[in-house]
């Protein structure tokens, strides 16, 4: 009874305290209205559209089951299949790794929201890829810019399709799912630029539009044998252009489009640096599948890409810490993690085209340049919350140029464009300079249009009051720590 009376007294005091909070603090009052009064009915009405779309696609699958006539096995190599299954799983692991990487850097009030933006991409893009995404990226070429959406619509002609021409020893379905993992992480990378600033529903719309109209065309142009960049002779081994430049420059456009000059720009204190360390470890580990898997077989080229990946990341992480020390900063865990990721980004387009010593140079140079750009960006009005543009946009562009400088045909016989500038040939670097300008132009213009369309369909930015509360509560009704909400409900 004594304990019970104490609890009753505590609850009474809690109610009085919350009544005072609600009366004196408008942000708490707004939060309570969102949480208890208005949010659920609105979400229920608006969510019907998305649920109906998913159900419609699922029902459509019953009428288009894509039953294979016969599954080709000729030329399939079990060792290559085993490696590519492993590589696909490694690349998928990078997206949860990215969630921890970004989640540890953001404000405590928005950790769950930021991490969910990466995880939800695994669901949305996976469904989109089955329906039409793979067709747009790798279907029969339409002018070298986009795939025919009917080629593999609802994954027809995939199970019984011939192996992809550039991956003749693995089933087409395995190639399709390996490429899916790249499509998943690319839009997830962009979330770092508008973390805790956009509405969740608006992000989903942007995610779909980006995959269909930016990622798929870039993947087709770069990796399809009939693609515009492929035929031009541009080399992108594992996604420097398709993944990192597309995410990085889309992030730059988003940071300009979404910035609010009336609000003072404030630095964000990382919520959980051990999360960042964990995320970096998962990214580094998964990146071996990302780059070495892009050899599309288990052989010497995969081993070479594996080695260049590790070397560039190690050099970049060390360079970032040392450069910070030269600036008068203490060596930090955050600095090493960011540097290591920059190195992984920069080596991505070059991993299967350059030698291992060359990867050392690429990692170091990319780290120096990205560090300088991060420092410059901090002095501008750009709100790229987690430095997506300096790390992925700039890192990817540096990697693309370094490929044009350091690639050698002796490393990879599939390089028919020629050697890099360092080996006395100019053609490759010329093509990469042209490709760099064209790719950036396409990404920037396309991203602006997509952002504008998204904003018209669903206003993107959250209110100042919602930002104060944090995206975890305002967008998802969740928080890092759970509390008993009953006294607060009674107070309201």
C-alpha cells in the first residue's frame, strides 16, 4: 500500500508537471496535438493510396507469374555463382551499415528516422526493381539512354533468360539481384543531405522518382553494352558514376533546393560515434562485395579489385586524420571513418582497372580533396547535413578522373578504351572529362525536376516545430528511449 501511494503521488506530480509544460512550451503542445489528436487519421487517409498501389502490384503478379519455359544451365560456373551470391549479400549489408553510419552522426531526436530512410529503401526499391526497375536499367536499349520497360516487366524472361553478356557464367536472375543491391543503396546515400529535414512520405515519392528517372538511365548508359557512356568508352567498374556521383550531386541539388536562409545554420553534434564506427566497419566489409563482386566472377580480377578497395580505404582514412592534425585538430574516430568511406567511394570506378599502388594514390588524393571541400562547405549556407556531396559527389568525381589518369589495360583486358594519361595515352582521360560533364549535367537537372515534382505532390520540408521535436516523434511516433505516455495523455 505504501508503494502504491507513492506511485499515485508520483503520477499526480507528473500530471501537474506536464500540464505546466504544455501551458508554457508551445513546441510540446504542438507535439502532443500531433501525437494524440491529428496525426493518425490523416496518415490513415493518405496511406490508403500507397497500400492500394502495393496490393494492385501484388495482384498483378498473380496474372503475370513469369513461369520459366526452361532454365538455362549451359556455361554456368558453380564457383562464380557461389561468389556472386556472397557478393550480393555483402552489398545488401552495406545499406544497414549506412543506416548506422548516418544514424550515429545525426541528432539524437532523429536517429530512428534517419536509419529508417535507409532501411525503407530496401523495401521500396526491391519491389520497384521487380516490377520495372531492372527493365529500365538493363532491358533492350532505347537509343542508348534507357531500357525497354517491357523487356523484364514483372521479372518476365529473367529465370529463363540467357546469362547477361558481360556475366556469362552466372544466371541472369543472380545478375539482376546483384544489381538490385546497388539500386537500393544509391538513393539511401542521398538521405544524409536532408536528414531530419524532410517528411517521410515525401522521401518515399522522391525515392521512387529518383530510381526510375536518374538511377535507371545512368545504369543503362554506363553498364549496358548498348548504353551511351558504355559505347563512348567510359570506364566505371563498380559505380563511381552510377552510384556515388548520382547520389552526391543529387544531394548537392537537394541541399540548395531545401535550404532555408531565414534559419541560422547550426552544426550537429554526433549522437553516437560507436554507431558511426560500426557503420564504417559494415560498409568497408560490404564494399568488398560491391567492388570485387563487380568482376562478375571469382577470378584474378575480383582479387585485384578486392586489394585495391582495401588499400584505398586505408590510405584515405589515415590521410583524413593526418590532415586534420595538420589543421590543429585532434585525431578523431569520426575523421577516420569519413576518410575511409571517401577512399572506398573514390576507388569504386577504378577498382578493376588500376594497380594496387595506384589505389594508394587514389585514396590519399581523394581524402585530401574531400576534406578541403567539407571545410569549404561548412562556411557556406548549404545544408548538406552529413556531407554527402563532399564525400560521394566529389569522391566519385575524383575516382572517375583518377581512372582516366591511372587505368592500365594490363589489369583488365575488358578495358578496350586504352591506358590512362600517366601511361602516355590521352583518349581515356578525354572521354572521362566529357563523361563527367555530361553525367553531372544529367544528374543536376534531373534531380531538380524530381525535387520540384515531389514538392508539388507532397511538400517536402517539415515545420520548425516538428524539427524541434525531432523526426523520430513527428514522422514516426517513435523515440530512442521509451517512456510511459499515460500521464501525458491525461494531462492533454
